[in-house]
């Protein structure tokens, strides 16, 4: 499934203020119904230096790309990882899959 990346600060603010939240041990997902599927990632400096933050973003983009086909509707989504010692694609995919099922996305 193709998706558009969220880039504007105003789009992120709308989701933080009016979006619904879903939680997992490694992620928090904010989502809201939209006309097209869009996805953004918010990784703060508490996750480490830029190399570590960029790796987390790459893993999250790939996990979302693989699991987005399971979604029935179109949503605007922001993924926020939780601070951990290790991050893996397998873990992100499992937790995204569970959140999509649980919240009927």
C-alpha cells in the first residue's frame, strides 16, 4: 500500500490534539481518519544521537510499509517509539500488527 509521509508541523499538531491513541510495549500510535493514508514518525533526542534516531525511523517506515496492507480504511498516523535498549524490525512489525487488529484500522 502506498502512503504519503507527514511532514508539516500543522499536520502533526492536529493528530497530537485530536487523534486517537493506541499503545504497545514499544510504540505509541496516534491516528485519525483521513482522505489518504499518511504516516509520520516522531523520534526525540532521548533516543540517542542522530545515527540511532535515523535507524529507528528506517525500521518504523519499513514496518509500516509491510503492515499497512492490513488496514481497511485510510488514516493519518504518527508513530512514536518508546525508549528501549534495542530496536528490531520484527518487534515493530508485531506491535503494529497488534495495534491495527485491536483498533480495527
